[in-house]
């Protein structure tokens, strides 16, 4: 699931994936800085309704 984004942004995976009901998260290193890649999987989250 993450391979496309890892390649596109030159990310380095840095831990185990975290699975939630609406997203998939992966700790990564981006340009030497720890970061979190988040991929939403629930279509309703694309309109930000998951954040309210």
C-alpha cells in the first residue's frame, strides 16, 4: 500500500505500519527527518468529516 508513496517522495520506512479504521500510517524518514506517512482509506475522510 505504501510503496508508491515511498518511491515518489524518496521515503525511508522507519517502523511498523499502524492500521486504523480510516487510515494507514507508516513512520518514515524524509530528508533525514522523522515523519509519518498517512494514507486515508475511508472515502468520507476525504472531505474532512473524520476530523470533527
